[in-house]
């Protein structure tokens, strides 16, 4: 039931975003106190369309699945590594807020916003599938080695 609710919730939210697409650059400018989204209205609109298409591929459903406790059915694993600011996890460079800093370095344009905590961005990577999906060059699954107990003989 939770999976069905997560799927329905993601479709509903994405539908609302598509419906209000012409207003989203204005709303982003207000919400994140950044005039650039409104000043470059047509550019922001193009990026938003790409962003919404990328969300439809799975991140929205994964987010609502996590929030609603539906899970993904994947085994929980320990993940190691650190962020190298490649931008791959930002929906393969399709996030409207991702900013290219040059030299292969990308940065979240809303990283310091309190509203960012309502996204699943800070949780990357949650599963091994996340690392694979976005071809992450720096995170990895830590392989667990079984512990063997050897009894000492006296």
C-alpha cells in the first residue's frame, strides 16, 4: 500500500509542477532569494523542463517511498567514499539548481537554503543502485567480510 501511495504522490506532485511550470521561475526566485531564476526566465524554464523529466525517471518516486516508509526492497549496505562534486548525482547534471564551477566541479546552487532539507539530495547515495545509476566516481559499497571465530586449543 505504501508503494502505491508513494507512486501516486510522486505523480501528483510532478503533475502540479507541470501545471504551474510557467510560475516556477518566479517561485524559485522567491523561495531561494535568487533573482537569477527570474532574470533568466526562458533559461530557467528550459532547465526546469529537463529537471522535471529527470524527476519522472525515478527520484520523485524514491523520495516519496522513503518518506512514506515504502522502501525500495533493496538490501541496506554500508557505503563509503566522499563527494568529489562531479554533479552526476544531481540527476546526471540535469538538476535546475546545479551550477558548473569549471574544471569538472559542480556545486548545488541552493545548498545553503533551509528548503533543501526537504529534498533527498543530501541523502545520496542511499543504495548501491544510486551509485551505479549516476556512475558515481567516488562512493562505493563497503564489502562486509564474515567474521570467523576460531577456538584456541589449550
